[in-house]
C-alpha cells in the first residue's frame, strides 16, 4: 500500500520505518524538514495515488482537529484518514462527521508499543466501518506484532471504539505501574531486603506478576539502582483522567485507576521513590522525558506536550 503519515516523532518515525520494511510506500510529513518526505500536507497528498490513506500520529486535541480539517480540503471522495494518536474518543465523531461531508472515511486507532514498537510491533485497537478496516488490513498487519492477528489487533467497533479501548488500556497501565512502583518503594524502605533489584528481577519469570512493565522496571534499576538521577515527578497525558470520567459516567467502580491518577498528582508536590519508578517506566517504554534530579532544586519546568503513553 501507499500511506501518507503525518507526525514523525518517537512513534511516528518508527512506524514509518516498520511499514517500509514490510514493503509499503510511506510519504511522511512533519514540521521538521530533516525528517519529512514532503514539504507540506498538500505535497504529501499529491504524491499519493487515489484512493488515498493518510495516518495521523500527532498530539490530540487542537493539532489533530486542525489537521483533519486541512486534510478535508485536500483529499477526495473515497480517501480515508486514520487518527492513530491518543485523541479523546468523543472527538472521533466530530472528525468523522467533518470528513463524511466530503465522502472521506475516518478510522480511529489506538496504538500501543512506544519506542519499542519498531522491533516488537504495535498493539492496535481500531474503530470504524468494516470496509475501511478491511482496506487498511495490510497496514495493520505490518504494524502489529508477529503471530496471530487477534493477539495484536482488534476491530473494536464503530468510530470511537478504538480510542475508547486505548483509553481504558492506558487507565489500566496507570494502575499496573503504580502497583509495581509501590512494591518497589516498600522493598527499598525495609532493612530486611538488601537486594531490591534482584528481587524484582526474580519475579520476571514464573511468577503471576511477571510482565513487560516489570522487565522495564528491572532495566531501569540496572541502569540506576537507586533511581537517584531522576525526580519523582510524573505527568498524566489525559487518558487516565478520561478513563476515570468514563467510569463515573457509567457508574463503574475504578478505585485502582483513580488512585493511580491521584498518585501522579501527588508526585508534583513531594519527592516520592514510587513516582521515580513510574517516571523511569514511562521513559523505558515510551521514551517520555524524565526530569533530572537537580531540576527539583531549580523548580518545576513545563511538560513535553507529548500525548502518548
């Protein structure tokens, strides 16, 4: 297939490479001249043969909405736009309606895998019409991990379902990271355990708490045994809040996810070994920026603006 890819950051750039390795033609556009294959959205669209497919990997909210609006004026009937960023699922309906007025299809796709996705593949959760999903299967198959399709890709439902599924995924991620981080802090605080990294590494095979997140925490501690190089300050990128709001709307108890979200708020007030562990995990799987420990003395700085977990 041919694919236009807008946004060539930590995930978008790696996705372009993975797709090209699978034999697809990818025309990438980004604000950075060094990364892009086309100098503008219009130039990117011109290089694609109709019917076109354009995939967005850009920050949620205003940047995505404005890009969808611009693409609506550049694309033609029969084309399709995929939003692979972390947009709020309620935004998908507005974006789809805007494009539908010009007979342009819309698919929302939650993407998980972070900076490791280039080699390991990406977990994909798509929302949209059956025909649009079927048309994009070669792209989904190139991006997902090797193995059975249903273990790395799901057509979750109509427009909005992909991002709703990814929102809940990230809410669960909040809870899992917080549990590992609290366990780490308890181990590190006691005098009984003298080899904390070793205990966590021993859990990585055979135990019921083994996971990729645990492996990444072990990796972080191998690189910095006391996590002394980073500040225990953790941003939240939106999905955790949206998950809690959805739980309230649907009267679904979500105490673990809610507590994990509030713990991130607490991290911005006092230094916390547990939140250092969460910050380290986010850096390991997603390449998210960590604050150096000395930054704590200089005062808070602005976030990276990145929206992906």
